[in-house]
């Protein structure tokens, strides 16, 4: 009797697992089709990359009257470690320094704040963190903005010029919609927006691109 109960439970579990896998597959395919349609509508290139190569999809477009941009959503796994990221990138005139904007840092006493900054740089930027080691926390923008984001920069002047009115409004609007705070990096390699997961939703994909275009306009003014 116990074997029968165990067998029935195992079958029920397998049926539930199959249903969940099928549902996830259908959602993934629906998002893929929706991203294709979005790219076609807005004149972007779109390609799906093989999962075995650590990819999901790539998108390409061009700033109106400006340079081309790229967006890549990738998920890689090495042993027990996995990494997921969606990154939008465009070339810009190289700034004299760097500015990074991301989720707020918890308050830290004394010099522990500097240690936390370095830990956050490593978490958000991985191997690139070594090139950003001289960034320091800078308080810019109104209190409401500072409660939602942190700003790291090589100097205050660069931070204040980058975190201007349009940037503040765009990032506040992003937070108002309940989205995960993006990581914005303005440095020698260009202007980047990073999200620490694969963005599958086409509406959020469009929002990342629109934010990038607006930020590019800000830094090139």
C-alpha cells in the first residue's frame, strides 16, 4: 500500500513539474516573440543567442543622429556559480573620470563605508572594479533621489554635471514604476546601463533603451 501511495505521489509530482516547465517555456517563447516584434517596430536588430554560449539575446540600434548602441542579455554558469546580466552600451566622449549610479548603500560608520564601496564595486562590476577603485561616494541630487540611489564618482564636479535635471527625472520615474534600480556607469569605455539579471520583458527592455538614449543626450550636451 505504501508503494502505491509513493507511486501516486511521484506521478503527481512529475505532472506538476512538467506543467511548470511547459508554462515557463511558453512564457519564454512569448517574451521572445514580443521582443522580436518590438525590435521590428522600432527598427532595431535582434538575435537570440545560444544558451550553451552563455547568451540569451542581443539587440542593436542607433541614437538618433548619433552612434550605434548595443544591448546584450546573458546568463553564464561555471560550476556552482551563475551570473546573469543585461547591459546596454554606447560610445561617448570620454569623461575626465567616472561616475556610477546604483542602488542605495546602507549607512556605515567611520572608514567602513570605504570598504563597503569597494565591496559594492566588486559585486556590481566584477573584474572592472579594479579600474574603478578610486571612486568615492558623492551626495548629489535632492534627498528623495539620494534615498533611492547612490552616486560614486572620481570628483564632485563630474557627478553634478552628469546627475542633472534630465537624469534625476528619468531615474526617479524608473523608481516610481517599481523597477529594480539600474546600475549606470559613465566612464572611459562609454556609457553603460546594467541590470543584474536577464531582462525578458519587452516593456522593460524598451525602458532600458529609452533611458540610455536620454542619458546619452545628457552627457553629449
